[in-house]
């Protein structure tokens, strides 16, 4: 049983290694730039992953494009500008603050503020309606009558 398990694990390891594309760089700085850019750009297919973690075909193409541009001598800014020109600000995990992306930057804070105000209003209203107010004389007499009535039935 163990040899079979070892073979299966070895096959999975080989398949996993084949899925990882190894890019060759002239310097360690180029490789660091590649890794940084791959982490900062969003996979347009997966949308919740960066292109470094995605195995989608488009992410593979974007990584290849970044690799080629780095080897061609393009700066990080040129590469990011190329990607945003081609795919829009959505490709960036941190889109720039401008009129078109203002809702992305301010929206969560507005929602948090509205939720906080709604919660405070709800709690205040709930406390105001459940606060103990003394019973009027008529209400007190009615309560005593109900208690006597219930006391006799038990």
C-alpha cells in the first residue's frame, strides 16, 4: 500500500511542478520586480486572485508579458501603465483615486458609517421603548387585579 501511495504522491508532485512556469531573469532584481508586479496585478478571470496565484490562461499570458517587458528593460511604471491601458483600472488591486474609482475608495467607509448610525438609532430606539416608566394608578390597579386573578387559578 505504501509504494502505491508514494507513486501517487510523486505523480501529483510532478504535475504540480509542471503547472509552475519558471521564468529566467538576468538579475535577482528583475525576478523581485516580476514577483512584486505579479502580486499587485489582479487576475481578470478569477477577480479575487492576483496573477501570481492564478492558473487561468489570461494570468499565464499576463505573467509572460510582464516577464518579456522586464527583460526588454521596461520600468515598473511602464508595465503597470501598459496593463491599465489594456485592461483598465480593475487590473490593479489598488486603483488610483479619481472620479471613476472614488466609490471604490469611499464606499466601504460610507457603508460602515451608515451601518453604525443605523445600529445606534436602533439601540437608542430599543432602549427608549423598553425603559422602565412607572405605572399609572389605573395600570397598577389593573396589574394587581390580574395577579390576584392568576393567583386564585394556580
